[in-house]
């Protein structure tokens, strides 16, 4: 069984943070969590190729330095390279840091952004009466976050303000303090919206719920 992204206590804390934030503003905040935003299949091929290439280079250098390598049958050279390639692919699968390195920062950013746009629609963040939905999307593998707002809020709050919250949230994720960072980001989003004039009203309905969403 795979490890939970968030403990039950962390989910309750985030739930409470959303409730507290929405009690101040006429908006819906939806936190969504994902293990990863893409499969990144190509990194396994890259890892295997790099390991096989290293093995081939070592054998070539050994061929010049050690006479016994000259008499190795060709199939043994091939098996060593293939085995090294498989080991490299396995290492990439076992080490998230290697996968992130081979995937590349730009590729991961595009994957997180695309996934966030899909979740924004799939979780009905655009389906609020005043078009005041806010999604906080956290992708654990990439250690990145995206905040997307519906048009009712986007036109009132400068994009730079949201980016400041995203940067602080991403730093907290990389430091391993996901729950506190998300709760802080939720409160910061509420403060921005409140400052823009979208405050809670007596007839404000809880249209999208307050629970964190995504993978368990």
C-alpha cells in the first residue's frame, strides 16, 4: 500500500484552515493534492541509457588497460551494458531525486501547470455563482504548487501577489512542511481576497465544500 500523501490529522487541519478562510470571504478555496502531475516515462529510458553508456565507456577503457578484457566474448560485453542499463532504470525509479533531475525543471513546470488546469475544471472550481473559486494545487513529486483563480477574483488581484504565495508554499513543500505551508497559503489567499473587497456575506453558501481533495 502506498504511503498517504497527508495524514488524517493534516487533512483535518487543512479542512479547518479552509473553513476559517471562507468565513471571511465570499469565495471558495479548493486545495487539491497529487502524487505527481505526469508519469515522466522518458526519464527511465534516459537513466538506462546513461548507465549503459557509462558501462560501455568503462569496458572500452579497460580494453586498453587490461589484456584480459580483450578476450571477453562480445556477448558478455553486451550483457554487461544491458544489465547496467536495467540497473540505471531501476535506480531512477527508486530515487525521486534522480527522476526530477532527468525530467528537468521546465518539463516539470509545464506538467504541473497542465495538470492544475485540468483539475481546475474537473473539480468544478469555475462553478461558483460569483465566479470566485480559488484552487491551490500541490504536486508532491515535483515539489511545486500552482494557484489558479476564477475570473471573478483574477481581475481584482495582481498576479504577482499570487506568485508570492506560491513561492512561499513551494519553499515549504521542499522543506517537508506541507501541512503548515498549505494552511499558511490558504490564510494568505483569504487575506488577498478580503483586501480586494470580496468579503463574506450573510447569504454566502458553501458551494464547493472545504475538504482537501486529490489522492489520499
